[in-house]
C-alpha cells in the first residue's frame, strides 16, 4: 500500500502523532516515546523527524514480521522536548 494512502501529505498523520505525543507526555507522564519504522518506509520516517522525533539508529533484526526478522529504525523523543 503506498504511504500516501496512509498519511496523505502528513496532514492527518501529523495531527495524530502530535496529539498522541502530547497525551503521553502530559497526561501519562511517560518519559520517552519510541517509534520503530522499517528502513524502506522513508516517508513515514521523514514525517516522524518533522515532528521532532530524531533518529536514534538502526536496530538490526529487531522485530519479527511475517515470520522473518526485520531491521527497524528507532526514532525517539524525550518528555520536555518541544512537542511538534
């Protein structure tokens, strides 16, 4: 499925990610949020970086999907970092 069908122009996805992060940091007092994105999914990774979730690195064979181990990029944000 093309990424444009999931998050068209980052509009809806941006609101969702911003709201989710605000709720987690403010109401739940979670100190750190981590997002995991497959390396081929560059548009979602770019969207997360635009929302101030910096890349923390590539995790080799991190998660099993469809019966095989997959690499994942981790993006993370700390509470107190500007919500974007």
